[in-house]
């Protein structure tokens, strides 16, 4: 799909040593030759380095004779992966896959139109170069290549709202507002002080160096839509009630529970200190023998009439 500036493709360059990446937007695949030529010149001028090997897939734009001649004239060794074997150029393939997934994720989160994918690609590549990499002992590719620690305090969410300062020369009159709400689209040419915004409703790109960001607001999203950036709530843990049984005091007298059944005639045996009850005179005297042939024990007293 064509982008905002009528681009249809992009070509990525990945340095195997520093993991730094560069992306150039293309209107047609044949423009890859001019983009590669500009990239080789940039490496020589900015980093005073020469490219030794050039690894590509087996695409038609890379096997073109003019493209091959360009690399050979620079003394670059050409390597290509075998058709249908993308793992031979696995690092570049994985990089492109990572970029595409992040591009779509950020673009859908901010509700940006499909034609604005070019802004997402450039912004994601900028974030990639500012992300620590294990291959570099957790340094950022930008910091490793430029030999300084980049400042990430200026990073903002792609597609968020920003109140952009309007210079007095661009104001309609003295009563016009000094700032307007626009959509943040990233950084132009990878420079943090050169920010790009989309001015609504005519969708004109506006560049500025000063803006007040609101990362909770996404102007392109519908008002009834739930904000895409939300905090994850922890799941509620149900309360567990544990029933405990009280331990009776050893010194307190024993009290039977209400639902216990005490055999009739044994109520008096519950208390050791209860007085012995007398038996009526009419009952016959029965001897009480202990097990094992023990002698007759004491009998309970008889009641007097």
C-alpha cells in the first residue's frame, strides 16, 4: 500500500558488528540501487569506514547487473542466500520481522491510517537503535557506534497528542492560539529536536522543536474507544476464612455441649466432687463385684424414710 509520500517499499541495512540499522523508503524496487549507493557514501563520510562484505537474499533487485557492478566497483564481497532458504540470512530476516511487528502494533494502538506506515517504520527503527542489545553487553547500537550513551528522556509514544508551539509568524493574527493539538509522528532524520506532527484536519505535516505531549490522548482514535494504554489490574484473590476451635481452660469446670446426649442416670458421674446419692429402701441390695473376682466394694447409702 502506498504511504503518505507515495512510498511502497523500504530497504533495511544492518551492521553485523554494532547491530545498528538504517532504513530507506522506496517508491519502486529499482530504487534500491540508489539507496545502497547513498548508504555506502554515508558510511565512508560519517564513520570513515569501508564495507567488506554485503549479504543479501536472492531478490531480483539484488541480482541485477547494475546493482552487482555497484558493489564490485566499491571492492565489496557479495554474498547471497540460497532461494527458499531465508535462514542463511537469518539475522536480517529476523530484523525485518521484528520491525514489521512493532510497526503494526504501534500503528494500530494509535489508530493511525494505513497510509501512515512510513512514519511508523522510521520511528520503530529509531527505537531499535536506542534499545540495549545482549550482543553488545547491553549497550545500545547507537551508543556503541557513536561512542556515547544516548539520552532517552525525550522519547514519546507514536501517535499521541501534542500541543505544538506555533510561531508568531505562522499565526493568523495576534488573537490566534499559540499552540494547537496535533498527532506526534516521530523524529525527522533521527534527530530528537526535529519532531514531526500531523496537523488536523487537512493532514499537513508540521515540524517543530517545542511541544507539550499528552501520552494518554490519541487524537486519531474515536472518543468512545477505550484508551489503548491501560494499567493491568491484578486479579482479585478470594478471602479464605479459617474456622478455629477454642481450647478449653484446664482449670475451668467441664460443660457439655448443648447437642450432646447424656445417658439417663449418668448425669451425676460428670462431676467427681458431687455428693453420693442415696438409693431408695425398696430396691433390693445387689452386690457390686469388680472384674477379676474382686471383693465387694462400698455400697451407696440407703435413704431413710
